[in-house]
C-alpha cells in the first residue's frame, strides 16, 4: 500500500478532523457519514475502509482526547502541591488548545454506543482517580467524600475552557486564571470547616 506523501494528513486523520468539527458544531445525532466524507474530501463508502461506522469514529475521537489529556498531565513530582498545580494547569491548557476535540468529549458522552461507552467510562474513572489522589496528597486531612466532590467540580471547571465563548477563551491569560481559581479552591480542603451562620429570624411585628 502506498504511503501518504511526507507532510500530508493521512486520510483516516482527515476523517477524524472533519467529524470532530461537525460533531462539535451540530452534535453527533445531526451528522451523517456522507457529510463527514464530503468535509474530509472522500466519498461516504470510502470511510468504511477506515472505520466501521459513525460510532467507531466517535469512539476514536474519545480515545484521542483521553490519550492527549493523560499525556499532557503525566509527570512525577516529590512536592504534592507542585503535582496538583501541574495537573490542573495542564488540564486547562489541553482543553483550551484542543477545544474542538475536548468539546466533543464533554458533550457527546451519551451518544457513545456500547462497548465503546464502557471503555470510555473505565478510562475516565482512571483519570479522575489519579486526579483525586493528587488532591488527597495535597490535602491529607480532607474528608475523602469532600476530595471526591472537589475533584469532580475541579474537572468540570477545567473542561469549561473548551466550551466557553471565544471572548472568554481568547484572553491570553485564561489558563492562568482558570488554573489559579481551581487550585485555590482545592486548597480550601486543607482548612478547617466553618459552620455557616444561620440567618436571624425577623422579629414579629408587635
């Protein structure tokens, strides 16, 4: 089989890029295989030489997104605070730099068919568990349930950079802003819990 010329994008990658753009703008359910092929510059039937169908295309995009996120946030640190700051910042930076791919991951999870969905859920759980371990290491006295809740909240906030409006994400310091906000919030787990003050009851009119 002939290899693509150096510097050209392989056909299967063109298909994935076209699908990511269409799924992001119109949703998985609103896009057909023929449309993906037309945008990628190939015929609809030619897609089936690379993928079994639209479900496998979506699953491959999910794998690309998870692989990229894991690679971006991988690192070994002796200082727990440094490790936490790294995963937070890298997650925000990845979601922003790969916003189209990240947006598909965030918005189209329910569109994924089994067994692809089970594989995605397993990989997501592994990533969340690694994130939670870094939070727990940085806040060793925090309640495990609080760590779990804070982890999911942090990941949701970081993911939001992929779907935020352009006038927000176009800010050159957005990664600093979002990651700083998340790290500061997570560090609150180390502080003693404070009971919320109860509102005073209004006195009855005499």
